[in-house]
C-alpha cells in the first residue's frame, strides 16, 4: 500500500523573496489572491490586486494583511492570502454569503488549491491569535510576507507555531481495525485515535501512550504513513499504523473516548453504506488512512462533528 500524502508540492514557498518588500509588492500586482475574511474563505475563487483595491476603496473590507504563499512551480504565478475583516459588523449568516470554510469546501478543491488554503488558513489563525509580543506584551506587526511577526519594542521575531499530533490506525492479527467514538460526535461517528505530542516524547512513544490511554491496547510495529497540515486551529497530523496482539483488551477510557469498535472490511462497508457508521470527512488524513486499509474509497455518510 502506498504512503499517505506522498505527492511533492507544486508550490515553491520561495522564502528568499520574503526579505524584499519591494519584490513582494511587485508580485502582489500580478498575484492570485485568496481572500480570508474573519476566518472564512471567498467562495468564487482567487482575486486580482485590482479587485482587492476596489473592495477596500468601496468600504466593504478593511485593508487587512498580505501573506505571501509562494510561486507555482509550473506556471510561476505568485499566490498571496489577503486576511481581512468586514468594515461593519456581520452576523454569522451574513458572513456565509459568498464565503465558505475549508472544512466545507476542502474535498472539492484541487491538490494545489487545498495546499494554498491550508497555508493561508494556518497563517490567518496564527496572526489573529498572536497580536502581542510573548516577551514584553507590546503590539507586534506582520513582516516577511506573513512568515513572522516583529516586536518593534524589544526587536524580537515571532514565528508561527504548529502543534504536532499523532493519529493512529490500530490493526489486529486478523487485519481488523479499531476505531473510537468521542462524546462530542454524533451517534455512529467513529475515527482513528489521536493526541498531541508531549514535551520530551518521540512520535512512536506518543502513539503507544495515546492508544493505550484512549483504547486500552498495547501496540507494536508502529509505522509512519504520512502527514497532513490541519489548521483547526494550528496542528499537523502525523499518521501511523500500529498492530496490537491484545484486541480483547480494547476498552474506551470513558472521557475522550466513550466507545470502541473493531471492524472488518465487510463490516465497515456495510455500516457506512447503511448510514449507521459515520466516517471522518474525506479531506482528513483519518479518512485517507481508513481508505488505505480498506483498499477503496469508502461509500457512505461523513461528518465533521
């Protein structure tokens, strides 16, 4: 079976270009610009610099911030994110008009558009939640095309953070998979086990700890599958496959996981088709891990929650 998300990126992040603001300004004038407004993505595609200028001049949106996402390695086209806000208050329903979320639209996007959107949303989330210097508390500003924030008071630089999390598909000797249900999910929703890396811990140690804590099984043969940026709000999911010799010990921890269940391929197909099993969204690495084991695209319902 192939690895997960093993395709090379078509985007050259061109970090050296971020150091020259004049160069970034020139690139902006011919860029494909992804608009993000208060966490929502413009639904009708990329804008040009002239369209952004019109939206600001018309008073609909604030000036916002520009984040350089990189260059298309094939066409050379520059990509930016424009991170902005409406100039007047909007209700949640009003903000949905013409805008969507990565969760809602991700499965329909091309590989390059998903990559750009993940980068843009991750930067937006970080910039919006880190307006002040962690050292002295002063206001910071966007620099290097969105790659850092700078504190002019103490001259420190602050870089976007990404929280590492493992996600694990557990199998037994009969090649069944073990999935778990979280209490915040709707009835019938099951997925792989996951958790954040703790300080001083390897990924493999985190895999073994999280699976034992949440599902009560010891695992071996821990194998790396791939990774996926997951900016909800700021994670990267490191995916693994692992085997247990003790399937009979599986039990939920009662807090993070309230039900665990073993599935054969036939059981998963039948329950997903019947709608009694809700799978992770197709954009997620969890769904890709399950389908990798299944050997085909899973048919049936899915849910984010």
